[in-house]
């Protein structure tokens, strides 16, 4: 446990701004008050201009660092379907999403500071070198001061390093891990951790040890700069409150990585 006068900073991020039209998802007003970084949907997998502007205003109001959360052009599948999108199209769609969110952010008195891919695109960027380089090079062309947030290792991390972009590694406190460091597929037992106490224990394990116990009992090293809480997980607000309280109770300081 860090000493009270020497608290270690740790980031809490969450996927937010995912409401669209008449559909409402999550409690953004509550979540923005609990996290230090917000990955805001940019309209392709979720979100819309009204929601993006509201999210940017909430980020500015709460002093939360704003991140773009681009995904595949897949509203029907919430960006969780694996699409065979060409790397060039991935780059162009990223620029469209990033530009849209940064535009409304400026109007709200803030700016996008980092980029984190969503869903199936996030997972693809961990292993597809061509897609990862296209994604990262598009970020660098838009603004080389932006940080890329993603998996602890893989193609996206290598691409960011090659492009000279800062890269931040994240770990999930509300998702289960398998031995190779990937997530337990959604729909399988242990994929989603929706118990606040269990999520808090996982957050402390990652913060204190640098890794997590996988579903088979093995050890997965993560070295995370940020801990992610999904805004659409059942009981997300209660989980976020419990995780934040546990970390602060252990002497950690909640602060943005970017």
C-alpha cells in the first residue's frame, strides 16, 4: 500500500456516451463523476452528435480527460461483430470519428486527449499488423500529441511505438482473462464481472501486483497504466463506486494517464 503522503496515481477509464437517438445506455451523469478518463463513442458503433456534445460537457464539468472511442461502422452490432474492413477504410473511418468528437469537444471547452478503439476493432488491432499501423498512422496524422490506449501487448502497441506515439496499457476489472492474456469471450461463464466486491478485489490485485489471475488460475502480467470499467456492465455505477473507494482506501490517487 502506498504511503498517504506518497500516493501512487492510477487512472480509471470507462466507455461512455453510448446512447443513440431514443435509446439510452448507462448512467453517464453518475459515471463521469467517478472516473478520471472517458472513452466516448463517436457515432459509428454507438453515440450520436447530441450524446457526444453532452459527454464532452460532462467531461469538462468533472475535469475528466476525454478520449475518442472509435469502432467499426456497426450500430446494429454495437461494434462487437468482427468485420473484414480494409485497413485504409479503418483509417478513414477513424479520422471521421475522431474529428467529429474533437469538434464538439472544442465547443464544450475541452479537447480529445487520447484514442481507444472499441469492441471487435480493439481486438483486431491487437493482432492485425496492417490494421494496427493504419489506425495508429491516422491518429498521428490527426494529432501526434494524442495517446493511444489499448492492450498491454500486441500489434497496436508495436505500431504506436513505431509511429512515435505515446502508448498507454489498460486492464479490465469487470472482464475475465484467459491464460494468454485475452478476455474471456462474452457469453461464456466468467466473461463479465458484475459483482462490485469482486471487481474491487481485481482492481486492487492489478494495481498492487501488476497482473491478474486468469480463469484457469494462472498469472497474467498486465503492467496497466489504466483500469477500465464498462459503462454498459450491469450495475456499472455501483461497481465504479466500489472500485474507486477500494483504490482510494488503499492509498491510491485517481488521476488521468493523459
